């Protein structure tokens, strides 16, 4: 735009700019992770708010950027996104990262019932980032979802009834099937390549017939109760 085309800012707007204040928050490098998280949440109170996973991503990134980037790369793989069945819109909202962090939390951090589910995922994500074992996290995602993808592709976590998979992928499939396989990976892989695939296929299909599974989706069931059912059951169910 040329100088001739520019116009002066309205006087009232000039006055508003002069009277405006810019808030500055100073976060020193040695600040602990909880302080960083509290500050980020406070700043997020204004403007367009980030969703729960976007907040979680930022906190994990601040704590351990290498860990965050490695987990993000694993969650962006086509085989992972196929198994968890995320749409482009869900990816935009970081659903794939949410499911990856939920999977890692349930697989690696025992739940004691003290926190609600979202707080548990938050704290688990922070503790795993602090530990910084990205190789373990990525390996668990790649091995588990690699096997599930080979066995059933995008149907691996879907309900199986009347000889076919149907419905959407929900948290029950993630918590009981994916986490169940993850918690038994060494024993499953020890079966051998084809026997391991056959074992997982049979266990996925018969999983949905078990009476206990009906209790995982009872109306009004709290998430805190559900994960105390799904995760232990999945671990036992996928034990060779």
C-alpha cells in the first residue's frame, strides 16, 4: 500500500491504543513444571482457548521437546491413525495425540483412582515427559499398533459381532485391546510372528463376546470406574 492510500487512525482508536496495557509474565528458566503449567492455563483463560490436548501438548513440549516430537511423529504415522480411526478434523484438534498419550499413560503409569481421568492423563503425560524415555514410548506405539494394523487394520479396535467388525473406535477398544496387547508384548512376540497374529486376531474377536465387556459401556458409568475395569481386563485377556 502506498503512502497516498494510507489513512490516519481514528482519534478514539489512537486514544484506546495509548491507554492499553501489555501484561508481561516472566518465567525463569529454572521454574518447575507445575509453575509452567499453571501459568499457561492462566494465560489460556483469555482469547481463543486451547482444548485439553492442545494444553497437554504445550506442557509436554515445554518439559521435554525431544520426547514430545518423537511421540508426535509416532502418532502421525498412517498405521497408528488408521487403527485409532481419526478424521482430518479430529487430527486438526489433536485427537491422535490425545489417543497416543492416553495409550502411553494406561500402558506405563498405574492408575490408583486418586484423580479423575483427565487429571490422570495430564499427570501421566508430564511424568513420562520428565522421565524422557522416548525410545520406550515410541517402541511401544510402533510395536503395538504395528501388530494391530497387520491383524485387522482399521477394524482392530472396533466391535466384532455376527462375524464382522462394525461401529466406531471408542476408548474401550483403546484401553482394553491396545493397552492389553501392549502390556503383554514380550509374551505375545515370543509366540512367533504368525502365531502372534493369530492369537491377537482370535482374542480381538472373542473379546466382544465376554460378559464383562458389557459393563464397560454401562449408561452413566464414570470414566474413573471404566478404566479400572478395561485396563486390568485387557491385560489379563491378552496374556498368552
